[in-house]
C-alpha cells in the first residue's frame, strides 16, 4: 500500500498528463491527447480497487479506470465490486471510471483458449447488455478480427490489449491500443523507467 502511494505520488510530480477514458479519448480526439499522457487502468473490478486504488487516486487528484468482469460484478461475486455500487462510487470518485473487461469471456478463455475463435455478435451484445460500456480491455489481451467487428457493432469505441508491453501511440489501431502491465509489487526503479 505504501509503495502504491509512493509510486503514484512520484509519478504525479512528473510531467505527465493523467487521462480518464471517458475524457472522450475516442476516435476523433486521439490526435489531440498530449504527448506525455498516462492512462491508469486496473483489471477485473476487484474490491481492492474500491478499498485502495480509488481513495488513493482521489487523494492525489488522479484519474483511473477499472475494466470490470461483468459476470462477477453483476452476480455480486465475493471480492468484486457490485454493479449496484458503481453509481455511488462514480459520485464519490468522479475521476474514476468503469469499463468492460467483457461479461464472461475471461472465464471461457481460461477454460479453453480456442474459444476466442467462437465469439459472435451475440456474445458481444451479451457482454455489453447490462452496462452499456464504450471501452473494452480484451481478456488476457487476446482478440480476433471477428471480435473487433462484433464489439464495434455494439458501440465499443476503443479497445486495449496487453501482453505485448509497450507504449500506446497515435498510429495504433484504436481497437488494439497497448497497455503496460505493472504489478502491485513492481520494483520502484522499474516502475519509474516506464515514465522516461
């Protein structure tokens, strides 16, 4: 916890512009995002994000986004943010946003990685039906061209990958924006090396 606060307070002292996905960094505005911008994201929508990340980022006047697992939050699974709390959390932490990490595709891919090739338009509709999200982080960073088309068709405006660590840039396909994976116990010097 102390390391998290220290990392982000040091990052905040830098010259980076902190983004929030719903700042409309979509298709038409990607070219006006400041060059040294950082989008802080968390995956899965765990209760730890509500307990630690949101208050800390709020205290530091920083923005963040949680890509939630729809099935977990909708079913009120233990250890995950309940979707009924999201409106209250948005009021308490206006600089924090919730977006899609799919509804149940995360679990399906954990069981069978080849299931990614069976994603249809109906799956994409189901993933977005309950929450009406506009941004998506692919589960495990995996996607297909069929998935991209299906998610576009249900209103997803931008999607994020990981696994091929690297910086996002203005030339990337907006349905394949890179994210850098940083763990909670990341060494401070490695953490700061990403912000050079």
